[in-house]
C-alpha cells in the first residue's frame, strides 16, 4: 500500500463522531470531531447502539479506557437490551493487558458485567460464543493465577476466530491475546509471529482499524523484530490522533531501533493530549498517560545528551503529588524517571540518594516499581564506594522480590534477581574482589538477556551487559570491554553510554578503526546536545 493510498484511505474510512466530552489538544473539544480510526463490530442492537458500540470498541482498541467505559454505558442508554454492551464493559475490566493483572475489584466488576450479559441472553450463536470465551477469563479467578486464565481466554478466543473466519474483530482480539500471553523467555517469538500472521493481512484490508496497527506494534516490540514494526509505528498516530496512547505507541518501536528524535516527538504529542484530559483539575495532579510519555521523553533526550531538556521532565514528575489513576504505569514512571536521569549521566552519588516520590503513593501495591528505584540507588551507592548502603538496598530488593513472588508477579521477580546480582557485583568491585565482581556481572547480564524488557518500559534503566562493559573497562581490560559494549548495542541499539564506552574502550585497546567509528556515532548522536555530559566510568 503506497502513501497516497494510505492517506486516501484514512480520509475515506476515518471514524469521525461528535463527542461533547472529548478534551485534548489532538482530541477535539466540545462540538468538534474526534478521530479514532474505523471499527465495524456488528452486534444485535439498535442502529444507534451499533454506532456507539463501534466507537466504544475503537476507544478500547487504543486503550483509552475511561472514555471507552462511558461509551459502552452510552450503548445501553440507546438499547438497554444490548447484550454485547455488557460484554464490552466486562472485557474493559482487564485494563491494559500488557501492563498489569486487573485488581480484585476490577475482576469483580468484570464478572458482574458478564453475568448481566448472560442474564439478557445472547442474540445469536456468535455473540453467545463471545460471552463463553470471555467467561474463561473470570472462571475460578479467586483460585486460579492470572496467566493461566489469560491463556484459557486466548485459546477460547482462538476457537471463536476459527469458527467465524470472516469476523475481523474475533481475529483481532485473538491476535491481541496471543501477544499478551507470549512468554518473555521464548526467543522463537512463536506467539508474536502467529499474531503478526493474523494482523498483517487484516492491516492491508482495514488500514484504519486502530487495534490492528496498535497490536502489531506490541507484537514487534522486541529487539530482533522491531524493524518489522516500523511501518505500523509510522501510521498508528495518524489513524487515531485523538488518543494519547495512540500518539505514544509508535515510540515502542522507535526506542527499539534508536530513533530518539521521533521517540521524543511522539511522546511530547501524547503528553500534551494526556494533560489536556485534566484541564479542569488542579495543577498538582498528573495523568498516568502523561507520566508514561514523560519517561520515554527523558530516555530519548538522555540518549542525545540533552540533559537539560530531560531535567525539565524530571522536575515536573517530581512536582506531581497525585495522579488520576494509581496504577503500575504511573508508579513505574515515578521510579524510573529520576533513576534514568542519574544513571545515564553516571551521577552515582545522585543515584545513591534517590527516594520514592510522591511519598504517599500506594507503593506497597507496586513492589516491581519500587524495585527499579532501589536498584538504581543500590547501584549508585556501590559505585560511589558506600558498600553498607548498597548492601541495605540489596536487602530491600530481596524483600521486594519476595513480595512479588507472593503476588505471582513472576516477570518482575525475575528482573529483581539480576538487579540484585548487579549491585552485588559492584559491591565486590568496591571491595577489590575482581573475579567475583565479573562473575556476578556476567550472570546478571545473562539473566537479563534470557528475558526481555516489559512493554511498559522504553528500556531497562541500565542494561547489565553495558554495566559489564564498564566494569571490564574499569579493570583495565579494554578489548574485552569493547566486545561487551558491542553485544549490548545489538540488543539496545544507539544507547549513548554504550557508544561512548565502546569508543573509549576501542581507543584504549589500540583499535583505531573501531574508535573512530564509535566516536563518529557519538558525535552524530549528540550533535544537538544541550549539556556537557560528564564522562564517567
């Protein structure tokens, strides 16, 4: 599909509806037109309810949850007997399926909405199958782990998609669930590639469907697959420019391939749209969508040595005292933003002084987010030579890991494992135990690379392979350090500290060709730097 065809298609198929409550610089204000993309999900309801249902699903597919909930409720005002409206309210209880398991309260609300749908009875065998598939997600929710139920939902939705091969929405939802249930340790990417095989042909048929482009970005949000996601990253924001998350999502691919200017631009647009949602509230309130975008912007600015620009977002995040929704996305951003700023600049003392903010956030609900800051603080303490403080942070990380294991937050418990090893490695380095330090740092790097980054993050606050390169350089092994920096750059391309480390190590090892090549890369990437980055080992 060429660009001209794509643009014509966007004009021809774009879903435009008047929505008096829309508030965004990109999403229009009262009486204007919103742009969400095109969804056609036939249901057995009145024509007015059908139109609103399509709108609700367009919002759902772009993860704009509060407006979607309101839209599904509006469907019932048009048609109180619309069974599938209750299905929509129920599936909304999952929230962002890539980010967190739903809370007990959300699960209860979802189960109640599904029961409401079942009481009304499905109006067709197809709708009955949709209800039955969703029921697998809520079955035995109080005794069965989230992932097991999500996998059951994926299998059931796959059966619906097979039974109704012409049902586009069944195919799209099945592909979404394939990506959601993919194992981070599966380096064959079996689920992701299966999802892509479903979505890519649909994208050719329905280029303005927001879910297809959105889920293709998630499907390819892996270092070895990211290039495949670029076409969809470059179009999704045009499909649904009214939605903060749609403006943000392209940066998932941009961060994977090191397109830092595009990443910052994408998230600045998302930030403005998200902030506009709270135009009627006090200034000390932030939105989790805005915080999410700010984390990505800080990361992108720092990769270009635009430390002053990054600091503005660090300060803004620090000024926020409460958010519209306390969830993992917000908690992660609060922890990661100051951690990135300190670690990327090699300011170990600043890292060692990090504290959770805002202090009255329900941090106990998000041990995996607190662990990010504790890891950065412990690393900063160890690299500042404060072994006792670093050891205390190791103990705190171990307690957080235990809390994650108890709560079945298995992915993040695994992340804590290599975080603990990394801090212990630098403690050993500070104690002049070089062999132990390198052993632990290598183990940490292998553990990290056996998994993958979480979809919420633009990248880990610091890659362990990069830390290994820095340790080898500090121990006077520049040739070995260069090899580790180059390995790190394969997984996390164009990271500035890795490029700088590679340039310094190549020069120290007498590898003039590599030194010049990496120095040129650093020079090009920092051409618009706004600060003198302190060189730290």
